[in-house]
C-alpha cells in the first residue's frame, strides 16, 4: 500500500501529512472517511458543472485536492481552525499540481464571509470536539439556510467521519441544527451523514464559553475548538504553581501552544506587583486558541503596557514567529513556557513536542529558559536533556512533571 498516493476514480493524488518529517512514516494524510466522501460525491453528483464548493475541517487536503481535481471549474472555499492543516492543504495542492486552481483557505472563524454567496456542495469532516461541529453547523446553516419558497436551492450537504466519532451526541447536534438528517451504511469503519440546511431551524448563536476557577483571578474565554473548553486543563492547572518569575525589566516571554492564554496571562498577573514589565508573545496553531488568548488577556487586570505590547501569532511551533520577529530573535528570547500537545488531529504523535522544544532552543538567548509541563509517561525529560544537555525537575506528582531546561552559554 502506497501511503502517499490516494486513488480517486482512475487518477492519483500525491498527499503527505504536515509536517513531512514525522517519526511514524506509516501515517497517511487521509482516512477512510475522506475516501468515502470523495467516492460518494464523485459517483452521485455532476461535479463538472459545480461553480462553488465549501469544505470544512479538511485535515491535510484530501477533500480539497480531490474536489479541485474532479471539479476544475469550481471555486473552492476551505475553512479550518488548524494552521498546520492549512499548510498541509497548500503542500498537497502543490504536490498534486493543483496549486493554480481556485482555492482559498480561511479560518473557521470566517465562515460568515460566505454570506450572500451561493454554493453547490458543502463537505464537512466531523471533528472530535462537539462544540466545534456545533459551531460549524450553526454558521453554515446561518449562511445557506433558505425558506421553503426560495427559488435557489441550498447546497448539497455531505459530512463524514470514522464510525467512532459519529456518536449519538453528534447526531443530536445535527438534528438540532439541520433537517432531514440520515446516515449511510458503514464502510471501512467510516460513515457518511446527509442533511439539509433550513431557515426553519432556530438559528441561535454559539457563544464563547467563559470559565471561572478558584485557582485563577481572571476569566478564561474559550472559543468552540479550544482544548478543555469547559474547565481549566489539568496540566495547565499544575503548571500554575511553578511558573517562572520575571526577574528583570523588559523580558520577552513566549507562551508556546498557548491555548486560551491561561499560562501567559497568569505569568503577567503573578509578576504585576513586582513592576517588572514583560512582553508576552502568544503562539498557537489554532485560530480559535489565539482568539481565546486575546480575549482572556484583554479582559484580565494585566497592566495596560503588557496588553499593548502583547503579540498573538498563529503558526506551526515557532517557525512563523522566527520569520516575522527577527529583531526579537537577534536579541534573544528570555523564557519560553509550554504545555505541549501529544496529538495531532485524532492521532497521538510525539513530533510536535520535539519541534516545539527544538524551536524554543533556537530562539532562546544563551542562559534563557524553556519551562514545560507534561504527563510523566511522555518522558519529555529525555528530549530536553538531548537538546539542552540537561534539565531540572521543578515539580512533579504521580501524573505530571514540570521541567526546566537552560540554553547553554
């Protein structure tokens, strides 16, 4: 089995995961649900006549590349919350010689830009996060729902996922936001969902979730796809007891994989009484995470100067930060704090943590510190020791460990 060649009808697409330098070379850039969606629409719809296709939550470009190949006359609007998925889609369009086709890739927060635009087909990969699928369907129905007497028909809607993700909770969300929902038979442990847009459904908004906690003196603002949306992440909670101090004026600190901004905002507030100004740079690959971190910081009681100098970057680890902040890099970053993920999409991987640690070492000044929290079983200490020549345990319990690594002078 060729893990980079996806067969569609009598043609092949060259697809790779992003980033391409992954440890597990057996992972593919698509799954059986992608294949099922592509086969279904290719065999039942006149794609050659379509002028606009909308794709939501494509992982690495299987759906986008397939529609670009099968519907060459269509404009394709892709919406994703993942910068890494965006990079993967762009990489695979180019690798399949489809990068000249009419494809735009935008944040999932911008689905409302489709207002007053007609579409022939909407394809959705069902995500793991229930709030995210609910948000996406609400926004799509808001844009494409029509009255029964309307002359223009709403676009065809096809969603797909592996069977384990097509839960009763997912089906309940579809029943509440769409009409005429049915499912296909399972194929290779994947299932399709068919439904219709309608203005008859109650079109409620999907609010940002506000989380208060006794461990915090500020409110967390969580957009629908933010990890641990309804409560404080337990790893971040453990890290709160061992955040580094701001020991000199004008330190530059990066909150890498910032999520809702809990660590960076806590660090600023913890050191506010010391009158030590610091520039915080929040970095995450999720557009919704960055939007959440902004809301969290600006609603907090952090001092005005810290809010004014704070920066928010959507990117893959620290690659985009390094490219756009050369002056900060030249002067050297003082501290990087990180609660690294151990999964990408629905797959457990070790690659992203490694990349985060490597990028942190590259941007830190000599003597600068990387401080992380992680599950004990992930053995991040071995990684840090290999990269930095050693690391120190700041705190630990039976589940988590907080580690500090200093860049050699």
